[in-house]
C-alpha cells in the first residue's frame, strides 16, 4: 500500500481575481510593507530579494507576514482550494500550510507575489486509472473495509509531497 | 522581458482562473487531444491530453475581511508571568503634541524566561498561529491617542535591560517611529519586585549599561505601578512625527 501526502502551491500575484485571493494579496502586501520596515530603515533596500540577500534576519519576514493571512486560511475550512476531483469538487483536506513570500517591494505592489503551500493529510494511492490517480483518505481503522475514493488528475503546482510504502 | 512575464501570468492563470477552466468543461468537447505531455492552448493548460475539470460546486464560502492575527489586545497566549497592563499614549510632535488617533502600534517582548516567539522558520506551520506569535500585538490608537494591551511582565536575557519593543505606523502602514520602552529600576520598582522571575537579577544589564538605553532613556522610561499579587500597570507617552 502506498500512502502519500499531496501538496499544492497556490501562487497569488497582482492578477488575482477572486475575492479570497485579493484579500490575501492586499493584506499580505500591507503586512509586508509594515514588517519590512523593521529591516529597511537606514538602508536603500526596497525589495524582498535585497533584504534576504543582505540582512540574514529578514528571512523571518515570511513568518512575520503569515499572521496577515491566517484568518483567511481558517475560512477555507481545511479544504484545499482550486484542486478538483473528477466530479468537479474540491476534495483534499489539509491541516498544515506554509505561507511564502516569493517577491515583493515596499514601493511597488505590482511586484508582490506570494504563495500558500497546502499539505494534505495521509492518503492511500490505490491505483492509476487512465491519467488519474485513485486515492482515498488514509484511515488505519478502516483497513479491509470498503473505502470512498477520489479520482483526480495531477494539475500544475500539485505535487506528491511524500510517499510511504507499507507492506 | 514583457513577453516572459506575460507567459508566466498565463501559467498562473491556468491554475487559479475560473474563466480559463470554464473554457474546458467536461461536457464540452475538449479542445486538445494531444496524447501526452503538457501544452498550452490559448491560456488553457492541457495535461496529458485532457483538460482539468471545471469547478461544479455550490458557490462559497464567501471570504470576509480578516485582520492580521496580531490585532488583539490580550497578547499573553498562555504565557505565564505577572500580569502587565500596557497603556501607550501617542502624541503628534508635528501637531502641537496633540493626541495622535488612528496610528498602528505594534509591541513585542520576551516571555518570563527571556525568549521571543519564533517565526517558524522554514518548517511546516500548524494553523494555530496565535501561539506562534505569542507576546506580539497590534492596536490602533483611539481618539485620545491611546492603545491598551494585556500581557505579562517581560523577563530578561543576557545583555539587555527589561524592555518592550514598539513600532508605530500611520494608518497606511508607513513607519513613524521604532522605539523601546525602558523600565524604572532599583529598590521598590517592578523590576526589583519581579526579580527576574526564576532567574534572579545576577548578571542583569541595567539601563545605564544597556546598548540601547545607555545613551539616555528619559523619553523611553515608563511609569510602572503595582505588585506581584495584583499585577502591574505600565503607562508611557511617546511623541511621534505624523
């Protein structure tokens, strides 16, 4: 039996259209501007790249800015957005996520680009049907019983994050 | 360069845009039948010859505006220590020292053992961010220029006198002042009463030798009253140019 976890890296940039994405974008940019000033004051740096290259402590910025999006993550009710099974429904449950600043600039919101990495709970990869994976949520107690399964296609920015073989 | 970023935006759009997905619904005829590999057709990402299923779900949940988890008055987060009420008043040095309303005030300080909350580094985060960001908070000044926090009396760590970090921003997030609050010391003071919690004050750095406060701290020195039974109350006024 192959037990996998899935990850999805949801990238949000200036082209964001959906309300949830725009809220995450705007609020994370405001928080970036706020927190970046703890490092930029007295320097000429304006971009995230300059900060992490020149000021080691600026690596904390991702964690510091993450507080601006945690309320929005909670509104997802632990369901990974965007990624659909073959019925057109979101189906991946997550309990872990990681906020990431890709690029930003305190003078230019257009340069702001962030990602939220979602990590699923353990799932069983039963089979591969055509170009789709057949998976179910891993529940040890259900071994040997009928299991509800999902068919889905691996999409861009989706990864099999970890794999464990059990025999 | 422009072309590059245009292509990049297409790739991202393929994941997030419902418009793109709609162009490739299950019950419409697929636009591409390439047998393998990934191609991009008019902004639609086609993987292994089939397109992704469009969302077919009841709309929602509808997102609501949510403040950063820093925005709260009680920043204790279960940290143990003597209760400390922190009252900060801001006045505008560019406006006859009148009260400064609508300013964001961030404060953060260490716990009783002298440790700051971690930012999590590169590891996976659990969803409970409030415990990750303990003893950090943000409030907006009221019409009197006042903000109030509930916390614990800070501990101390090697090389620094007891202090609370303060960063003041205007309402759009532009930094107005980075400063720290210093504590009165000597017999009868809160610092003496708390006595460094379990550490004692052996090796403590006093304000006069502190590398931040050592060059003068009269304007950063708070008034601290109270006792270890009822807790302490800290008051300080900062003048900032706004």
